[in-house]
């Protein structure tokens, strides 16, 4: 009799576990790199054909105001994977992010019974990216102005039938979709799949050698046909002399202070949009694999990015800026029990994905998370959240191509940007309802709004102390690096990505570094 009771209990537990696993949805996240979120809804979506993003938009929820928590690769991804703001994990630059043993939401899914797999670009742990990249971040407080990047250029390759330009991403997508067909389709438990893409991040410029950054926008006629060139706008620029000092530094170090023709600007933007179309096709391949495996009805699909790309807005390309092109990311969520065709105006950010995934999987979220579950905003059930979303997004940046720690608070129609200690560099305030191009800093016109947002920002993060900690870290890291080079220091630092400008006055640049270290 005892054995029979034990057997019945075990069978009941097995059935309950099986039912629990089968009712929990599969989770698929596709995360691109440098994808401007404004292309996922009107009017931006009209400029380039993105059929699979459109599919998610029609059958799921599109967040119209989704932001990165740091507009650069590794710190942004550190926030997404950890669910914590950058200052909490001290993810200061592309070389300083999470420890390799940090617990991510994927780890918790696996512990709770999910079959998990990750393909492609992860880039959330410390120790990656080039020496130039980290030295430029450490020395951003030095009083010199050196071009660190290559001038943005375009490159047309292949012909009207050339589809696979970013072969590395396509190979990764092939492996991910093969896993869906061969493994996920046969599972008796839910699965979680992550696919990280490099596109539409600019390619390395070959002529700059192995240390060159990504400044080439490369595509084929096949993808250019997806772009409505007549709808491409040439963004308005402020005169260099009228720029905010941090924006001036960014424009110069990104090698964008020279002259550009309107044709050059249009081409850069067109090629960037074409690269977005290629990334969209990879998303489409994942959707097709999930559908053909008969799994789509029980799978939540998310598409997002680590940050955007300015694509010559504000006389810049790349990211490292709080302007919309850089900081606004795509976020679309589709799945069983979730709203279809919904466009949410809630201001959200990447740290919200961790608690959202936990709630989807029925796992208690850790108490240390910075974000809030988005499930109440997208669920058809309309349940009221236990912890309502506050309706603001925080982004911060401490890396290269900006000569001060930068903090952005977005809420409602306003975007507030503070710098460094909050006193030495003036803040910026933009009304995104009336000034979508962010050309008019109205912080002096609306001093009370600026003061209120400054107070709110400080209630979220004691940013002057964070800036001070970053400055100390930068000096310590630089001193340690210089010491490790010994007598080779002068040669090595002179031949980093800024070598053209550095070598014009080696003595002055080395002295500027010494003055910075000595607090002069």
C-alpha cells in the first residue's frame, strides 16, 4: 500500500510538472546591434521595408518610447542581462561590464526547467573590445581633442541578387534556426532562445588597418531596393560653434567635423537603412523556423537592440549619445495571451526585460532589479501590476567619444540630460513633442521643469558621486596600463586609433595626459 501511495504521488507530481512546463511559453529574443527604434513605427517605418518587424507590430505590441540604459554595446547589454542600471553594476565602458559568473535571466530560466541556448553576439562581460577603445574611455577627461574613429563611408558590394552581406550573422542565424528545428521542436519542456546580431552596426573600415573602428556602411543593391530613397531626410545640424560642449567633442572624435555633401549624408543613411533590412530578414528566418516547427502559438517573440545609430543626425554617426537616433531602441513583443496591434506610449527601457521574462515564465523576480515587468502593459487579461511602471527611463554613459559622464532621464514629452557633477557642464532639456530633431535646448526657457527633472534624476541616482567614481576608476586603470607597458608606453599610445592626430604633436599630447593625472 505504501509503495502504491508513493507511486501515485510521483505520477501526480510528474503530471503537474509536465502541465506546468507545457503551459509556460517558449521565449525567443532577437537582439540586433545599433538599430534605431524609430524605424519600427510610423513615420520612420515608411523609409525602409521591414516585413518581419511589421509582422511583430501587427500581431504584438510595439513600444514607441523604449530606451537603452547606456548607448554603447557592452554596458547596454549588461543592463539587459542583469536587469540593473549601469551605475549599480559599474559597467563603465566596453571593457568594464559584468563578471563572467553574473546571474542573468537566462540562468534563472535554465534553473527553472527551461531548455536554453544562446547564439551570436552576447557582449556583456568584462575584458572585450580593443585597447584603443578602453584607453579612449579612460582618457576622455584629458584636455586634448583627437579623432578616434574613421570618417563614415559607404561601400556597395555584390549585385541585385546578393542577399548575404553580413555572413557571420547569417551563419549564426542558420545555427539558431537549425537548433529550433532539430532540438526545440522535440522538447517536452519550454525553451528559451537568444540570437544576438551584429547588424546594422557599421563594419570596420579596411583602409584603417586592424585597429580601425566601424565606420563603413556596407550593403548590396538587393537591400538598397528595400529603401525608399525619396523619403530619406537630410538632418538639420547646428553650427559647430553652437553645439553643446559634449556634443562638440563627440562630433570631433567621431571624425565628423569635416565637410559632408548632401549626397554623402543621404547615402550613409540609405545604406544604414538597407543594413536594417538585412537584419530584419534574419528575424524573419527565426520566425519562419519557429512557425514551421509548430511552436509559434506557444512562443513569446521579442525584438530589440542594444542601442541605435545616429546615421549623421547631429553631425554624428555611431552611438554614445543621448539623442534619439542613438538612445531610442526597438522593442516589440508578440506571443500567446498578449495584445495584438498595440502601440504602447509607456516609456520603458531594457532593464524592464528581465522582470518581464521572469513573469512570463512564472519565476519570482529577484528584488535587486531596476526594471518593472511589461507584462501588465501587453497582456490581454488587463491585470493590474503589483508594482506599476514608474513611466520614466534612465540612461547613462561613461565611455569613449564623450568627455563627461552623461545621464538622461526621459519622462512624458521631456528629455533631460545632465553631465559630470551637475555644475561644471550645463544640462540640456528637449521637448520631444515640439522638437523631435532635438535642436533646441530649452532648459533656460523652462527652468522649473529642468529643476524638477534634476531633482527626480538625483532621487534615482546620485550621479555626481557616480561621475567621481568613474573618474577615479579611469585614472587608476590608465596608470596601471601605462605601468604595464614600461618603456614602450610612448610608442603604444602614439599608435592607437588616434595616431594621425597624436603624432602631430607628441610632446603636447603626452603632457596633456600627465597634467590630467596630476589634476592640473
